[in-house]
């Protein structure tokens, strides 16, 4: 084959192949765009799967001895039932008793973890209370009627579910919630400036008021998940709640708990125990828990039986 003929053949070959290559390349870049769009725009499918209790928690339970068989009971010493409190600071004092088997709330300074009490003002996310020897301060509480719910919890935030563990009171705050006003104790003493760092455990609370809750009616108290989940703690994530005045189907009752993550299909919990879900992707998610009656209808109780929380996953 002559040199020129060979070159000509090469040229022809190029003429045929080049557009194909171009179209292939552009097709590729189209599909690359599509992929990018799926990642950025609406959250991609997040197939969550139910997984067993994580091994690291099973190991922690073993190391705790009998603690997880404890039946801790709480008494709300303060605020008293239907107490009227002057000022926006509310001192919570609890009495812990019952069959404790070594269970005692305390934050380990080294790990920042430990047994603690979940303290819930109205239907806000719970706050952790570790050292019961000192009162827990609900700060900046808005004027009006409020509910307080408490129950003992483990270092991994799973609640104790025995009779007497959960307590609830209703109280009223007068003149509270305005940071410009001096905060006073319940005997009317003006307290130190709220700007100083208080030595007690406590939390500034955003404004909220009690729902019209009837404590003798079925009540679902949302506990977990809440807040931010990082690294190894971000998968799996536990759903946990407290249930009063209602038995779930799988426990011989007729109620169900429905949970909805983001816009996923509703799922059901038919036994009162924590569940662990795996497969979370980074970003913000909403978790909604609802108590349903035997006909699948939400059970109304002051708006507390349907609760949504936003959580953030950072893996
Ligand atoms: Cu907790």
C-alpha cells in the first residue's frame, strides 16, 4: 500500500469515527449531568433498613452489669403539680428511687457520656439532666401554662420503660420569658444577672406553652432521634419514645406508632421498644412519630401525639 493511500484511509477512518466519538462523549456528559442533578436537587432515595441493636450497645450493656434490668422510678419534687412560678427560671428537682441495680445518672467527664434523665418542656426536644444532686434550670420560660415530662435514660439515650419511670406535671409561669425582665425565684428573690455562666445544669428554652394534654389519655412522648449525628453515631440511628395510657398491637393492645422519615412511605412500630434504622445519608432529615388508634387514626392529645423533629446527619 502506497504511503498516500494509507494516509487517505486514515483520514476516512477518522471522518467516520470522530462524530461517533463526539456523540458518545456528549452522551456521557449528558448522563454525568443527570447524575449531578440527582445528587444536588431533591434528596436521593434513602433506603432505610431496620437493623438489630448495634453490637457496640450490646457490649456496653454487658459492661453495665444489671443496670439495664433496673426499674428506676422518678418523682418530680419541683415544680409541684399545678404550681405557679414567678419569673422565667423554673427549677426542676427530681427524686430517683426504685430498683436501681446500680443505675445512677452521672456524666463521665472523660467521655461526656453517662446515664441521664430526659427532661421535656411542653413538646420541645428533650434536654439531658445528669447530676440530680443539683436542680436543673429551665431558663427563659415563657409566661403561661406548661407541661414537664421526665424519664430516665441510658448513655445511648434509650429510655427506661418500667412503670413509674415516666412522670409529668403541669405548672404555670407568671411574668416569665422576657430576657429584659429580671429573673426571680419562686419566693420572689431577684436572681443574679442571667448573663453570667450558671454553675447548674440547665437550658434557655424557646417560647412554648403546654398543649391541652390529658395525662390519663393515651400519650406518645417523642424522645429520639434529635439533634446532630456524627461519624459512627450516624448509622444506625435509634427511634425511641415513651408511651402512657396505650398498649401497642404487638404488646397485646390496639394502638400503633407510625413513623415517617422525610417524605418516605409511613412505617409502623407495633412493639414498645427502640428500633434502629440504617442507611441515612448526609444532610437534614425529618422524623415524625404519631400514635394511631385501632382504626389507624391519629389519637389527639394536646397535639403531643404527632411530633416531627429535624435531625442532621454528618458522616
Ligand atoms: Cu439522652
